[in-house]
C-alpha cells in the first residue's frame, strides 16, 4: 500500500510599504514589475508558484504598512 501525504503550505509575507527602510524594495528574480501594494505583491508571488504546486502552496501577504487602501 502506498500512502500519499498531501501537505498544504501557507507562505506568509509582510508588506511594509513606504515605511520600509531603506525605501527600496529588492526586485524579485524574473519579475516584470515592482509591487506597489500588498495586493500586487500577493498576485506576483502567487503567479510564481509552479502550476503543479498551486493546490498545495498558498501565498498570503499581510499588510503592516499602516495605510488604509
């Protein structure tokens, strides 16, 4: 009998916005744009998850910038 273990991984990231020091955000490898909000960062990171892993890896960006969108 083969037992398959399915693991779900939540990957939390934090968005600091303009309050981050230094005020530059490192560019992600293979990124076409720099994220300007927590939402755009989450979309960019989710797009980087390989298709065969999308059911098991969830990217969550927590906005700690203090800004109200």
